[in-house]
C-alpha cells in the first residue's frame, strides 16, 4: 500500500499545481483489456451475477437491494463548473462501460482511454435483486464515496479520498483501504477476518451480534473505534509510536504484557499505527 500512497500523493500534487497555474485539466482514463466487449450506459441485466467488480473515479457508488428480479445499473452526472459546458447526453466516451463474463459483472467509469474533464462527478447506483447469491464484491474508487448494503461471501472496498459506508453480512473476509476517506462499517454476523488500512482517515466499526475471529488494523494517523458485542471475547494489541489503546471499562479487561485480554481472549485485534489511537467500546445487548 505504501507505493500506492506515494503514487497517489504525487498525482494529487501534480493536479493541484496545474489547477493553481490556471490550466484546463484533462486526463486520460485507464486503458483496459477487451474494451470492445463492454456495453455503454444504463442497463437492466437479467443474467445471474455472482461476482461484482466496480472501478469508479469521482462522485458516488451506491449498492443496494431491490424487490425487482432484474439487476439495474444507473449513472447520473453531477454537474459543476467544470462540466456544465459539455453535452453529457451525446458524449458516449463519458458513459460507464459494463460487461458480463460468465457470472462476473465488470463496471468501468468510462470508455477505455477516454479523455475526461477534471472534476467529472458521476453517481452510480447498482440495484441487486434480493434473491442474488453474491459471492464477491469489489469496489475501487479515487474520490467517489461508497455506500453499500449488500450481503456477500467476500468484499473489498478501496478509495483514495472517498468515504466508505457498508452495512451487511460478509461471510468470509472484508478488506477496507483508504488514504484519507472516513470509514463506517456495520455487520450483524461478522466475517472471519476484517482488514482496515488507512493513512489519515478514521475508522468506525460496529459488530452487532458477533465479532470477527480477527481484526487487522493499520494506520498512520487515522483513529480506530471498534464497538463490539456485549459478551465479546478478544485479545488486543496496538503497536504504535505515539498512539494509545483505550478499552471500555465495562469489558473488565486485564493487561498481559503489551496486550489487553477480555473474556477468554478468543478473538484477535491486531492494530498498528504511527500516531493513530485504538478505542474499543462495549455495545448494548447480548450476543445471539
């Protein structure tokens, strides 16, 4: 992730210098394989989808359930000073691209290699039929926020500055990465593993009925707040230069070396930071 962070920061600095210099910033969208296989624009998809893979840049990505039997993709442009002079309806290059490959649905922000105007913001709404058995969900964005409320076996969300909000059931593993975005996650029945990686963005995680077998959290200055079930059992570490760990007194924690143990210490919380803090809070109610 460190190489990714350095590249992202250098790109952001370059764009900022261009803006300050009064340049009309344009950039080229990624060139991706099999571009000719992708369809353009909004769609209603009747194929069975087990894997959902989204690449987006600016705006918002919303994923939610629908009572409809057909999965739908809808994008809307958020007009601003940079885009009001462009004819969105006739600019095919700017429209999202999508393709079905077996049971995998892949979605791209625009045409392969398209020249995009700076600050183009588009909201993508994906409505998934409730009967869908989703195996994998992956969403990657630059500045676009992510709002997802779907159940899946495994999920991965990654942004540079976009906020990430997820509510749902992940059976196996949930991976969350951001540079400066805020992260808010709520799970009823927790996955086996949750991984958080952030530079300066704060993380708030609520485990309602059960906690993960393992939580891995890595930060520079971002803070972690974990709200765990009333009868949670765990052992927690924070490896940090100047950050501190605070455990809710309602947990009756005991110190053992550099770790804190609650209950039988069944589950693991392994956190690392430079200056970010770790706070563990006891939720209301009892496990089911």
